[in-house]
């Protein structure tokens, strides 16, 4: 029977110049076969969203998740081994009923360990009629928001450090348009989801056209975006 990895490979083998981007995978479906298929399929974006949602096994069990911390970390290790330049994104929930300060500290340590390229964080919000809404240990809204702010501040520092490492590299980007205020062209690489992730902001005297691909030398970064300029194909080797 065909699984998702087989489907990816078949779509990758279709003729044409295109990029395959799939944004989410349940950890149980993130298999070694999927990692190896992504690695050898040149049209598959080297990006994988692996939701985790809690920092320790006790909270994961209460959330009714069927994976654990050690298994998740092993998947991250094997994924990065198969695709060294992979972009791993995730999301977490803070303030789940009964989450202690120690539980939260373990989540912070987990985020520091994995060093996600991008991470979303949500303060737990009880949905009427769900088991979680009836659980004891509901946290005050201000405490849930404090924990979310701590996680996002931590992730912002990690993201800035990872972006800084790209300074000096040459990236293949697609142009989405121009920022009228700055005059910079707004582009993105295969690692960037449109209207979700940051931009690669490109200065160019010659016009760049939306939907066209360019090679860009990265010469600056900030907390969310990269900055650079277009290089010719024969400049790539000397620019790297």
C-alpha cells in the first residue's frame, strides 16, 4: 500500500519546476522513511512542522498525546542527520491544567535543547464541553500569558542566532513583491512559508518580478528577517 512518503516521491517525479511544501506532520507519522524520502526528493522543501505541545511526559499523557519527549528528540536527531539543513518548526501549549512551574521549566529547557527554527506558543484556552475544561488546576489567565511570553522571548533569541548563521550564504529565493515604504523586495526561500514566516529583504536597482527566482547573497540579519542582494550565477562559488 502507498503511504505519504510514496506519494511525495511520485509528485516529486512529475515534470516541471515547482516546490512541494507540506506544513504539518503528527510525530507518529514522521518516520525514517519520510525523512529519507524528503532528503532525496529535490522538489520537496526541507521543512517539517512537528508539533510537540508540552515539555514533559506527565503533561503529554494528561493531554492524551501518544508520544513522549525522548521519542520526539530521537526523531529530531534522525531528521537532522538525514537533512542537515532542515528547518524544523513546532508549536507548544503553556498553562495546561495542572502544569507546574517545574513542568514549565522543563518545557523551556526542551526549547533550548531542540533549537527550533520557528516555534508557535499558545496559552491554554478551555473549550466548553472538553475534558480539559473540567480538569482541576486551571491556571489564571495572567500566569498562562506570562509563560507564553517567556517561551516566545526565548524562541526569538534562538531564531535570531540561527538567522545570523545564514549571513554570508547564498540563498535561492522567490520574489513576492516590494515593500513600498523601504523599497526592498520581499522574497523568501524554500524554508519560508508565505505570509507566515519572515522575509528575505533584497535591495536591487534592477527590478525583481513576483514569482521569479533569484540567487541572493545574505549580508545582514535581525530577529526575524534576512537582508541581501542579488548575485549572478557565476558569482555563487566566490560568494560562498
